């Protein structure tokens, strides 16, 4: 079960699509449901989807994309937060690139995880949209991340996140993290919202990323969310401490895929991030 938000460009109207277990795509028509957040009741429980609420749009996702549509972020997330240094590989790479390596070992092994504010809804890049690399950074990478959504202070579903980052700026000084992480077009997630009921174990999902340049693969990597030092529930428990989290908030959980030091993104590169049972998020790169 998956949900998409999109614009029907033939009538310029925002709509919701539902993907069934047999991969068929339906237009979802429920009175009072104008976005995916409306699919949850006051307790954060998902509403029942009935056959009478569905109208067939396409036989599969690829056919859906050929319609007159424009994909939107699958949830109208008022805020996006992110966690870092949640994988051993990430910790080691951060240490290697930093002039202050001890801080990464300490945060990886401490009870309190690293968290930071990433984006507001208005700053999100939709699926298929163009993500940015900073013009004042010489070393830029995408970070593929399992991303969860929060409603009524609990995890209600998942998607794929792309946490665009400047490794050169963060590596120069960890206190520059906000500039390395938060800038124009630095966050994208999607394409689908997958309810938690459809995921057997979020801590056992295969993650893969590949990057194409002039239609040739210049990087590929993979990991599994079972390599996360802290699970999603643990991360959420820390995010909620003395912090009011709005319904629909998206939370990126860190990356286990790190391109090598000699790699940096170029304009027009195409990024493909796939997570088991969640789909594939595609973005193109531009300089901002």
C-alpha cells in the first residue's frame, strides 16, 4: 500500500493516488481528504480505504508517471528534521574528512544522537525535481536516508529521503553543519508515503543509490537499515524531548552510503535512491 500526492496538470488540481498491493494506481476520492495527512484520525490511525473511493488511473507506477501529472512530496510535511552519524560508515567517513574527528566518535557512541532542522515544506524539492549543490562548496554528495513521518507523536509511515550535503564545509568545521546541510534545494523525499502497516520491519530494509553522469554510472552503493546504531523509535524519542513535533513532520534517519573522497556531484548528475518496498526517488542536480 502506497500513497502519492500529485497535480493533475490538465485541470491544475492537487489529488491523491493510491497504489494497491497488486501495484495498480487509483485516484483516491474521499470526502474531506485533500492531502495524505487527512487519511489519519484523531488518534493517528489510518482510515479504511474502500473500493468505492477508488478510480483506476494506471496499471503500474511507470504508466502513472506517463499521465499528465506532476508529483508532489507525498506528505505536506510542515517541517523536516534529520539525524546524523547513525551508521558506523558515516561516523568513520566524517572522522576522516574533519579537522575535529573526535566529535563524531563521541556522538556515535553517546546516548544523545545528533539531530538538526533540515527544511520547511516550502523548501522541499518534489520527487523528480532538481536538488542543489552549493556554489561555494567543492565537495558535495547526496545522502540516501530512510525517512519516517510522525503523527500524534508516533511513526505512521515511511518514504525515501535525499539529504543533500556539503562535505567540504562540514569537514572544515563541525560548527558549519547548518551551512553544509540547510540551503536552497537541499532536501527531497518521496515519491510515495508508505504506511507503517505495510512495512514488516523498517530496521531491515535494503538501500541502494546510483548516480549517473551523461547517462553513465559514476557511483553506486548499498547498505541496509539493520546497520543503524539507533532505530527509528529511539530517534523519535529524542526528537520529542522538549520539542513540539507537528503532525506530518518528516524525519531523515542518517545514511550508510558514503561516496569516496574523490567523488563530488556535478550539475546535471542524476541521483536514484531506492529502498526496499518504498520505491525509487529520482533527482537531478543543479548549482544554487
